[in-house]
């Protein structure tokens, strides 16, 4: 039986004391009146009460009590209905209740936690952003240092163990269930968290799930216009691949439409794709979209192919002035300002794809890293697709990091699904990463210690010593593991989360900003379908041993989650080959474009 505990407090009566009758029974008339009144009432109400009592007996004998979400449902079984019909909480016929698969969870309170959003500065430096007085006020403290044919969120496995580290309560305004991963310490923090929930709900309302891939949807009224920007804003940036960063040559990553070199040992559709290659990958796909139009007046959506993330990356490790870092950002906004199509709706129907995290484009004067592109007033209205969004910006939308898998056909996806669902996994847990000794907020060292202390259950791949340089090593590790630990790194999100999901390894999340407050179009709202949540504050306080927590999960729970990941999520987390064609699946690009068009149609 799907079970959850309601956090709604029962209403208390306004009366605090039972009123006492003023008349005394010593008065015979008063006593008679009281007795007669009671006798009359019992006679008058006995018949309807008896009928009501018999009705409840009948209801009890033909019903089932289901605690789903945080509401107790009374569900009546009927020969006229194939499923239970629930009378409470507004549920309708067709509620699928796999009663035998679930047990009652235990929910405990969280410790007070702070809201922290980490910024990224290349591979070595990071910036911690803590919520200040309002959702839009961010204090900075510097420190050194990836769906199938459709998501069915009504019939899904639930990981009960993960309920231990978060609260399920009610939205005071809508009455809907919500997950509370963080208990706010003060009013300002509560305001910030409410803003996060609000913007996530708005973005989920834009998600398009109705397209049937077996029949190509009509492009009428859905034209996509691709600006022909001067090459300095995109292709020329790729030409600087040899000296983009001091210790690596990026040229090989930009081969094959930026998918990188093929990995034959992993099979068809596998490439050495860099985590910052989203911009050219997306550009290649848009150019071949069936709804692309070549006249601006036919367009519903305008795509700006500015490789802003690659522009930022090339200055990360070079000592240049802030003016130089902002040259292209300023020029592209100026170029757009000269277009009637931009001025018509003030950029609201325009979209940028930026292949880094939001904080890399929000440089203030006191910072030395990143550009100030998203701090420009002109950039408030357009939609920005990023690998990590600013949770307090509704027009920042997170889409999956590029993985190493870029299928070309439906069969590529199906063959991979069949392979990993049948894969024998020799390890319960794995962690591919490195410690962050210079970051006091990092939990990585604790995880590494716990992993190494249980070598029979956990395998550690040390990325700081080059162990993760080969994608084959990482993917093979994830294929061989039941759970993959995914702590925050330079920023909350991780490419590794999507690599693990594509490999069928259940990600273990320690910070809600890693996934739950990010990918509204590609991951379901109920995180229990695809991940395990363990609060990082509990780990810091040594209240939890991750190995023991994961060992306690049953085989059935693991199989249910993996089945959902592989069959429902996986196709929608990868970006298909630009020359590919899918009939049965919608990949990450398809979901993004469809949802963008839905968003534009609702907002304009």
C-alpha cells in the first residue's frame, strides 16, 4: 500500500472548556425537561442513525483505506470499475494501487539547514551563494578549492527509505503535497524557499507531454527561426580549441558535431563528449528540426546560437580584463537589439542555450570570473537553457548535461535499455569523484572514508588521480553498481548524475539543488521514483552511514527504481545524434523544444 504521513495539523475547536448547564437538576421541572428532551431526541434520531450506521458497515465492507501522498483515501471497490474509486482528495477512477509493494515509512524531522547555491569557477575554484534577505538577494563567500515515450507520474515506484531525510507537507496556498528538503531558519530563508517552489511549479506547467512520436506532429504555428549570427559568436570560438584551457586540447571534443570521438568499446552511439559541449550539440539539432522556418514572420520561437559558455570558458584561466570577457556578450545583445523580431516581444520569444552554470554568466564587478551576460537588463525576458539554473530566476531552465550516449535510432536506445536492465551488478555502491579538502562544506571526504571502510559494498574511483579521464572507466563502473553517490562538487549539479542514470545506476543525492530544484522538464517531481535522498547535514553531523542506509533497501525497491529509470527516464535524458531519427522515443532535445513551444504559446 502506498503510504505517507500527513503533516497537516488537525484543527482544534475554538472552545477550550465544556460549558456547564446553568439550571440545576434539583428543580423537578428542569429535570423532567432534560430527561424528556433526551428521550425524545433518542427516539427521533434512532432510525436515521441506525440507517447511517448500517451504511458505514456496508462502506467498510466494500472499501479500502489507502494512504497516498499525505492524504487518507477511502476507496470503494466495485465490479463496474476495474480500479479502486477513491472518494477523498479529489481522486478519480483509475487510481492504480499496488497494495502489496509498499510498507509504512517512518518520517523524522530534519535539522535546521541553510540554503546554499554553489557557483563554479572552472575546474578548481568555487563560490558559495547563500540566500540573503530575499530570493533575489544573494550573498557571496568565496572559497578555493542527464524519459521514455512519456512520464507517467501517477504509476511509479516509491522509495520509502529516502523519506527519512525530508518532510512531506502541504502547500498552504494550493493544498497540494510538496517535499521539504530544507527547514528554513528564518523568514527570509522561508521566502526564498517559497520562491523556489513557485518557479518550479510554473516551469512544470510548461512541460509538453502530449506529442505522439509515432506520428509527426504538425508544425503549423510552431515555426522555429535560427538567427544567422556572425561566426565570431559561435563557430570561430570552436576554432580556439587548442588553447582554450592551459592543460588540455579541446579540439577532439568538437568533432562529429561536438559529440566528440566515438567510443567503439561501448557500442553504437557512444562518444567522448565534453560536459561543456551543449551549445554546439543543440545548435546542430535545431538546424535540422522539421519546424525550422526561414522567414521571421513565420516563427513562434527564435533561437540565438551564441556559444556563451565556450566564450566564458576560454577566459577562465587567462589574466584578462573584465571588459575583454564581456565583449561578445555585449555585442550579441546589441546585434539583437537591431532586429525587429527581438523588439516585437522584448525578447520573450527568444531562447539562448548556455552550456555552463547560471552563475558563470552573472559576474558582478567584484568578481573576476565569468561574464555579465545574464546581468544585462535586456537578458531578463529571454529563456535561458543551462546545465544548472539559478533557482530564483523563472526564465532560467535547467536541461540535462550532455552524456556520452547519443543514439541515432530507436534500436540504439532499445538495445542499450535491454543491456543495462539485464546487467549483473557486482557492487552495491560506487563513487567516482575526488575530495574537496579546501571546501569546508564538502561531504566528499566523509563519503570516501565510508566507502573505503566497506570495500565489499562500495567501490571508489579517484578522479583526482586521472581515474575518470576515460569515459569507459566511469560508465563500466556505473553499469556494475546498484547505487552511485552524487555529492555536490564545484557546484550543486553534476554531469555524473546523468551518466549514472543512463547506465541504470540509481543516483544518491545529498543536496536538493543537485537535481530536485533543477530539471523540471526532464526529471519527475517525485524524486523517489529515480533517486535516493540522504541529507548532507545528517552526513556532516555523523548521524547517518550511507553504506548502511543503502544496504537496508530491498531488492524489489532497487528493481522498481531501475526499471523506471531505464524504461521511462533514460531516452529523455540523452541528446540524439544530429543525423538520427526517432519514431518511438522522445529524447532530451525533443522534450526541450516541445516544452519551449508550449511555454511561448502560454506566455504570449
